C-alpha cells in the first residue's frame, strides 16, 4: 500500500483528482437534477426543497465526520504499510456508521414538523417538506455508507472506481427522477416525494456495489473474529477525528439554517432563490472539489510516511490552483448569472434575487476553497480540532453576524455581501494557519497513530 507517497506530488494529486472530476460533477448533479425537476412543479415545491437543504446538510455532515475519521486513520495505516489495521478500521467504521444512521432515521422521522416549523416553513410548504423528508430519512443508511466507502477507495489509490460509483448513482437518479416525479411509464406521479425515492433507489444500488468492492477487491472488510473490545478501541480512535470533524462540518448546515431563517423574512421567493443558487454554485466547485476530496488521504498517508516536505508542496500547489480557478469562475458566473438563474425559475422576484446571489458571492469562491483545503490539511496532519476552530471563526465570528448586519442594513442583498467578506477573510486566515503548522510539525507528531 502507501500508494500516495511514491510519485511526485503534482503527478499524484492530478492522478487522484482527474478520475474524480466526473464523480464530483455527478455528485453535484444529484442535487441539481432534483432541484431542476422539482422546479418544474412550481415555486412552492422549489421553496420546500430550499427548506430541506440545511437539514440534509446537517445530517450528511454527521455521517461525514465519521467518514473523515475512518478515512484519515485508514490512510495513515496504509502509509505505514499496516493493512490488517486498515481492514479492522474499515469494518468497525461501517458498523459505527450504520449505528449512527439508524439513530438519525429514528430521531429525524418523528420530528419533521417541529424541525421545519423552527426553520420558518409555513402551512403551504410544510406538507411538501413532509413528503420529501419521510422518504429521505428512511434512506439515511444508504446516504451515509457511500460517503464512507468513497473515501476508503481513494485512500487505497482507487479514485477511478470511487468516481464510477458516484456516476452510477447519479445516472440512476436522473433516470428515476422524471419517472417518479411526473408519473411516467405507468408509475404514479409522486411529485416532490418522487425525487426523494429516486435518490434512495440510486444510493441503495451504489451501497451494494461499494461493499462488494471493499470485501472482494481491496480485502478491507475483516468480518471474522469480531471483538467488542477492539471495536470499542477503534471507535475511540475514530471519534478522536470524527467529533471535531462533525462539529466543524455541522457548523455549515447550522449557518445555512440561520441564513434560511433570515431569508424567510423576505418571503418564500428569497428562500427559493437561495436554495436554487446553492445548487448552481455547487458546479463552481466541481473541479476544485475533485482535488479537495483527495487531499485528506494524501496528507494523512504522507504524514504517516513522515514526508512533511510533500505536504508543504501540496499546500502550495492546491491553494494556488484554488485562487486562480476561483477568479475565472467568478468572472464567468458574473456574466452568465441571468441565463443560469432562468434555468430554474421564470418568477421575476426569484430571478432578481438569484442573479444578485450569483454575482456577489461568486467572487469569494476561490478563497472559500482555500479555506476548505486548509481544513483538509489540518485534519490529515492529525489536527482536526484546529480545523474545527477555523470553521468556528468562519461561521460564528464572521458569517452569521455579518449576514444579520447585512440583512438589517441592506435587505436581502446584504446577506450575500456578508458571505463574500467572510470567505475572503477566513481563506486568508486558514492559509496562514496551515503554513505555520507545516513549518513547525515534529517527527514525533508524524509517527503518532491517532
């Protein structure tokens, strides 16, 4: 193993990122496809989708925290050429993920009405939200396991198959979305609930293939000799990374929920516009996301192999790319804002807000990606708490206060300016922070296991 420490840094990062391009495009197409088809149903269903977004983000990042912990530890073990430990961690990580997703299912299914009332959903949108989220919660385990499995495949140097898994899920979602939403081929028209069921079917198929790959191809499922004592030890090690990562990632949907609450003051049109814009801007991150997905496994393997020099080189290359790419995308989005917005709505109020969102926020995309990359580097170097602190600064110190002030002084567009200022400031801070860590890391820290 240790496949991420052998070739030149740039070649390794490119070889990991390029196969993931199609995968990241497909990953974003999941949400964009659902949003586009649902937008054909009208403004109310689109607004309902906007309300679901922060909740889905919250629960996705809970699972993502566990995935980050398992991926980091597995990568570190592979960097030390310790395959038995890697297999044990993968097996225990899957059991832990199933347990957590089961809790999400049970707790979430019974609290849909209360939860979305707190987010500002009204009597018109709440029934639609209920239709969508009841099915989504039932599929929580099949949402969680692919997140874990894709990271493990990348750690094992198999980013090509990880990308194919994502592509398969998206293709199935695209096929089933119109069939189930609009009632084609003899199926009943399910409306917004059909979008949730299409995603559930797609993710179930992907999960089955993923588990087979981990078992047969990579031999990373240690099904025999399970012991609760070793499972407890693995869980504690995973939690050492997962809890800070969860706290860090949970801040994002919490901030999205607060922003949704702020925007709801300006009507359902503002919520619908922001929900659609969130899906549009995902495509701004398709290419840098392909690189970002690879960074934690790369950094962790090289950290385990005591190659901090390669980590420094990767930091320079990745952040330079993020800034340059973000600048190009900002110009493109500024010029194409109205045609992009018109894909999702013909309501003039929604259209105007959506165009403003795209034109203002896009100029922070580059530094927002730098901030994300810095979190990946800190986690890969076994400093997940530092990554969490960086996100606390972003959300609690900058984003929420600036959004509230912007809404008060400049109405809905002031919220967007608050986000832009936040992205620029926190991206700069993150780069300075990680640069300092890579200069001061000690050999003993690189040899630690967790």
